C-alpha cells in the first residue's frame, strides 16, 4: 500500500485530482480522521474538510497518477 499526504485547496484542484484518480485501474482512497472516502467520488472528496491535510492510499504505482498526485503532496 502506497501512501501520501496531500492538500487540496480549491475546487479545480479537487476536480483534477478526482479525474486522475478515476483513470486509475486500482483503488485510490482518501482518509480524513480515519474515515475512508473513495477518491474517485467527486461528492465524497468535496464533502471533506479541505483546510486539513488528507492521506491518500493506493495499491499500485502509476507514472501518470504519480505526476498529478505530486502537485498536491505536502511534507
């Protein structure tokens, strides 16, 4: 399981993130307060508190996905 901490600050970033996750042929989940949300669900991601860091977990490496994800990674 691969994991990154991200922050999505604007609606257009959420849309870009969800579209990229939707192209993945593997599971991508976002965790907020230990609650998993399907990262391919625009409504699920928009329901999160986007002022807080989020944890993204996914099961496989994919260069296109990693490229998009790198825009949102925080330390």
